[in-house]
C-alpha cells in the first residue's frame, strides 16, 4: 500500500469513527479542538515513551506534521476553490 493510500485510509477512518460520531452527537467546535489537542498530546507521548524521543524532538515532529497537514488542506481547497 502506498503511503498516500495508507494516509487516506487512516484519515478517513478517523473522520468516520471518531470525529463523525462526535459531531453527530452535538460536539461543539471547541470540543472538537479539545479532541484534536488530545490526539496531538497522545502522539507526543507515544513518540517520547515508546520511541524514546526527547520531548523537544517529539514536539518538533508534531509541529512538522501539523504544517504538512495545513499545506495539504490549503492545497486541496485552492484546487477546489
């Protein structure tokens, strides 16, 4: 499976199985941002505890990942817009 296929599979599942039910049950945008923060925090914990990365490295990787997601989001909207 190509990296992009895996990414699309995982992001689709996250939307359908986590975000979708939260929205359908009436979650506010603020509550969704708390969920997003929890996911980010969890990833940093995994990088630190499981992969023995120092906190600064884990934070840097998550910042880079968020930046990539922002670029993908903006790029997709510019094409569709």
